[in-house]
């Protein structure tokens, strides 16, 4: 199960063969500016393994997003995340730093939103975002999400946006 292609992007399952691209993406301090730290190559490998487990368990997860000519853009997809003790379906995304600001995250996330609504028949979708990440907050708003709550876990702050279908 994969979201439909968009005018500029297509989706595919992430594989171990994506390690170089994913390590570069998740290891980029610009992409990971709102995470505690960029990920190491080993952490990127574990990210891929976690994604593959999500495919096996749920039939979906994060997908590689690429242009129609095969250029790696990043990842985007749907994962279950804890929010106040309950598991909620989240749309998440990372776009290569040099490709940000072109609407690609919004385009990919909208395809995943539609997939969650139309294929998974999910009742809601959330986005968990660092409150200082204004670009990601705008993506959530463009998807039709609204602010649900602010959250703090230790020193990590997040804002939860949500929409019901």
C-alpha cells in the first residue's frame, strides 16, 4: 500500500539500499535542526529497520519520496506515535535541505493525508512538531490541521496538530 503519485513526486517502500540517502538526510544538521541531534549512520540504519517493521506490522509506514525521474527527495509517511498515553496516527516527513521551500513536504504530506483518509479509513491524523519549526507548522495548517495541544517531555517540547476525517 503506497500513496498515489503527485504532480512532482512518487512514493516507494524504503529498503536497506536507501541507507546512503537516508544517512545523508537524517545526518544533515539543517534537516534535523528541531531534533535533539542529527542521526548517525547506525541510527539511520535502525530508522530503515523500524520503517520496514511498520510495513510488516501495519502495511504502511514512511516511504521514500522521489521525483518522477528518480531523484531522492526524502521520506514521508504514516506512523503510530504516543500522544498523552494513546497511539495516534501521525504524518511525518523529511525533505533534503536543498529541496526545502518548494512545497514538496506539503505535496507529499497531502498525499499521505489522503491515503490515511481514503485507504486506511483513519478517523484522524496528527502531526507532532517542534513549536519553533514554523515551516512544518505551516505544512500542518495547509493540510487542514489545527493546533490541538502543546506537550513537554523532559526538555523536549512539541506541538500537536490534528484533523478528524
